[in-house]
């Protein structure tokens, strides 16, 4: 089973006009392997959004949020910039691949469920924020009411909660699901409508996505792949 790191890097994006094939090629052939090979990256996984935007959902499981401020991550950017510079000099500049980009860094709050580190065939993501005076109430709602119910559902593999260290909204919850239909079930809906769920009506921002899994790259495989390119 994959590990659960102490941090997460999330990138959401749409393809730039006319650049869908190029964005997919870059992610599938280059970027996921390059990022996943960095020390402190456990694995990377991609999803296509079935509900909500942007369309491309990418989660990078990392040891902790400090990983994306370390030497390995900086060198990866240097490598990408050098490739871009060489292509520009050769008269073949890299096109803008993505638009509507959201990039957030997170620290793990909790991981629970049957298999909290296992990538689901689908994910339900909730990005949310509340006024400062409701933060404690939101945490109690998750811990005491919502999570016990939601993790009891057989098609929920695990649930992880994060707090943003870079980017907004402040909170992210990732539900790993076996089926997309889970979010339409009565049991799922009841878990969001408990006695203490009145706090949800007061959340200042809630953004939801349902995504379908289609790519996974772990650290060891990425290191081997990148070694063939040097």
C-alpha cells in the first residue's frame, strides 16, 4: 500500500487553447516522472475531473510541505528552465500548456479509513475555508460526526484532511473512492447532514471536484526512468 506523507502538493489546471495533446504528453511522459523522482516525493497521481473545474487534477504525495522548498525541487525547476531555454534558442519554444492553474501546498492533519494511503479509482475533493471563529467547530464536525460515518462506507477507501501552507482555501479533504456512484448514495449524503452540520452552511468557501483516476507514478519507478535520460 502507498504511504501517507506529511504533506501534499496539489495542482489543478485546464489545457491552454489547442494544447490538450501537448499537456497530456508532457504530464504522462515527462513531468510526473521528473517530479516523482525528487527525494521526498512518495508518488504522484492524476485524475480527470468528472464534476467541477479545472479539468486536470494532480496530487503529489510528499514527506512534508518543506520538500517543495528544498534543493531537489529547485534543481527540477532549473532542469525545466534549461530545457525551455534551449528550445527557445532553437526556434521551437515550448507553448503555454495550461491555464486556470491552482497550485496549493498542504500539511497533513489526519488520515483515516480502511486504506488511507491507497489511491482510489475516484476521488472526491473538498477545498474549503471558514471564518476563524468556526475553525474549531469545523474540526469537531469532521472528527466526531462526519468521518466516523463516511469511513464506514464500504466504497470509501480512506479520507485525508490537510491544511494549506501555501494557497487558499485553507483546508482540503481528499476522499479515495472505489466508485463514482458513492457520492450519490443516501449514506454518503447522510454523512454530510448530521446534527452538527449546521457549520457547513456557514462555510465561507466550498469547492468540490469528483475525479477519475488515470495515472500513478511512484518514487522508485521515477528514479529508474529519470536515470535513463541523464
